[in-house]
């Protein structure tokens, strides 16, 4: 089994509090979440999650944050979808 259900990509250290908050909210909803410990290249973070077998990644850069959405990428099939922040918990539970 994968060590987590959802992997949160860290874009910038300035937004770390935002990533920690969403990680906590998802954990409180019963999801196993891993947040990458530092802001590194997005591609490297996605490869890391894929190697660990984590099925879903949460991508929230400045553009997504401004719109109140998250990009959810399913590493099992490569599909990517924009999800409103308020719908995130229900959406992720439905994907697992």
C-alpha cells in the first residue's frame, strides 16, 4: 500500500502555511496526506510521489490559489482536473 492517499506539491515556501492548512484539513477528513518538505521543481515532486505509489497529487500554485481551486492529478492514469477548494474533500474521497 502507498504511504499516503494524496501528495501535496509545494510550489513556494511563502505559501507553506496554505499547504499545511489544506494538508491538515484533508487529514481531519480521514485522508492520508504527504506534503513535500521543500519547494522544489514540480516535476521532481511528481516523480517522487509516483515512485512512492501515491495515487493523487494536489497542485496549487499562485494562479490556482487566486481562483480558489486545486489541480488534482491522478498519477494512476495521468488525468488532471480543476477542483474548487470547497469540493476538494468530497472529490478526493470519490477518487480513492
